[in-house]
């Protein structure tokens, strides 16, 4: 049983108070698994922004793929669409189009900045006014893509219809992407 833990479940425990710190769970796993040198941000070379180690990226891809499949099961329940029951607004694609239905949830809490979560079978988009844009995660490519678009013009039924997206270009954007 010697050596560092390489399991995601080890990082589900957060500091006192039950809240996650400023870094995402996966970034903590990446640091623990591969050492901080591979996740450090280089401001001298923007192409060397933090990348998840291959084993963590593969696990993230598998988990996000499974989660998207699970959301698909939730909307097909015989008892009714579970996402709609939880407050998501449904945006169907046109009948003549090929693609997926979008589900958006406006997130409300004591935060003063509007936030939303949009789900599709091909991934999700999290938007926050505090971050002045959004983060898209493709179901099959566990790499965050940033966008300056806060409110998506739904319905969108294919990932090619999403607004312009880009990889993090500097340290601040890398931190924003890792918070996803």
C-alpha cells in the first residue's frame, strides 16, 4: 500500500468547512500524481499552460462521458424528464436538424453575479458574469475551452454552433479554466 494515492476519491475530502479550495479537485490530483512542475503555468511561453497528465485526462474524459450518458438517461425516465423536474429549461433542436437538446439552469444563490449551466449530450457550458464569460467542456475531450460569451443564444444543438472558444492564453485564464 506504499506510495502516493492515485485515486480521485482521495481528493473528495475538502478542508474544514466542507468547501473546495481555490483549485479544482482534478488539479489537486494532477499535482499529487505528477508533481507541481507539470502543472505550473509558464508565463514566458503561453503554449505551455497547465495540462493535465495523460492518465488524469483519460479518467476525466471517461467520467464526463459517463456523466453525459447519465444525463441522457435522466431525460428519458418513464416518470418524466428529471432535468426539467430539477429546474432546467429545455431547448429542443428544430425537427429537421441533427443534434441534441439543450438544458439550461440559471443558478441562484447568495452570489450577486448571474451564472448558468447548459447541458447537451456533447458536453456542458458554465457561464459566470463574475468571470465575464464561460467555459465549455466537450464530452470527448477533457480540455476546457474559454469563451467571452456570457449568455448562449439557445437553441444550439451542435458544438460547432457554440460561440468562439479558445484555450487559456495566460496565467489568469489558466486559473479560470482550472476552477471549472
